C-alpha cells in the first residue's frame, strides 16, 4: 500500500464513491496488488455507502478477508478509516493486549487467524469476528490471570447488533447463520480432551451438524501460539477429534446403535402390540444413545430396563 494516503477535508459532503474507492484499495492490497495513493474516507462517507448500497460495501470487504494477504488488507482498512466507521467492534481490538496485563494482542491474533483460516467465506468472516467479545469481557483474577469469560456469547450478540446496523449479511441468511454459529461455538473444538467418551464425541458431532467442518477449520486457525510444541499439540488434538468423528460415523453406518429385535423384546416386556408407539420408542432410544444417556450396542435387555426406568417418558402405561 502506498504511503500517499490523504485524509478528506473535514466538513466535506459525504461521498459513497470515496468510501467505495477506499475499500477497493484495501481489497487490492489484500490481493497482493500495488495500490496507488488514495484518499481515506470519512465516517460519514462509509455510512452513506452503507445506507445507499450495503452490498457495494460487502463486495470489497469479501475480497479483503478472502485475499492472499488479508492481514495487509485489514491494516489497509484501518489506515483508511473503514474499521472505525464500519466495524468499531474490530477497531476496539487494535492495541488491546500485550500491555499491562500481558495477554496476547487481540488485533494481531485476529489478523493471523484470518490469514490461517481456509479460504471459505464463512470461515474467514467468522475468523474476523470470533474474538470481538473479548474487549467487553476481560477480567483480572486476584492472582493476575486474565480471563474472557463468556466472550463467545457476548461476541455473538455483538455480531447480531452489527448486522442489524449495517445489513451486510442480511441478504444471505445462510452465510449470516453460519458466521453467527461459528462465532458462538468457536471455542468448543479446542476444548476437546482425548478422555472424551465415544458418546461425548457423537454428541459433539451431532450438535455441530452441518457446521462441523467449518468449526474444525476455524479451531485450527485459532491456534496462533509461537511455541511449536504447544501448536503441534493443539493441531494434533483437533485432528484426533476429527478422526474419531469419522471413525464413529463409519462404525455407526455399519452397525446400528440398537441391537436387532429390541422392538420385539420391548413388546413382550410391556405386553404391547405392533404399533407406531414401538417405532417412537426405538427413535427415542437412539436419541438417548446419541446424547450419551445410554451406551450403544448393548444387549437388548439393557434397553428394555432403560425403558422400564423411564416408562412415562416413553409413553408406556402398562406394567
């Protein structure tokens, strides 16, 4: 990016065109192109563009986060005043950290996460927003340790407010929902422990659903430690989690979680006739297996006893 960036005169009429030109310049920088000197835009310029055509603003911003050098592109957005005007939640991260309390610089960390993330739009945008809740949640314990309790939940609410303010993601509900989901759950994969039971792994995969691969990608990108062994361990544990999920999916596809004949055994145990209720009971048992309430692939008697202990839940009134 050229150093010949000039600031518009104060009091100048708001210009959406000037804002778009500044955003385009940041996109060029993120794509590794040489940008000639341009004028930064004012806050009013960016807000005028957002009001006039939010998608005209989204276009170059998409290119910034998807560029080959998104760190440089984000620095360019900072230089031309776009972060302060468009994303004050991101602007607040600049200089937050590496100071008195010695936690990592969240702005530098965020830029690195965006760069390390796979170049999928959902993951790159989630990478940019994943830690915005930290500014509002930092606390210092008596022993001097820094905490950000609840920052994922706070960050999610901030993302909702951001989108209501700008409408950048509203036209694409699927993208918006995915980014929001990833911000909310971005810590979960990094909390994996090899001691998790198979039921816990199944439950994790089920709760993540279609977002599982994106979340694992974000979790890998979120490891920015400079300590090689710590980074290796973090990446290894995410790979282990992914491998366990695949293995369990393959196993479950080959061998059903409930034994054959369990429906017949339930009918005999409770004097029931073939009906829709039996199918409902089996589906509830499968859900109980998936949630970890009861282990998979046990003898049929174990599931009969589980139903017996929870008859009301399964809709059974007989003895």
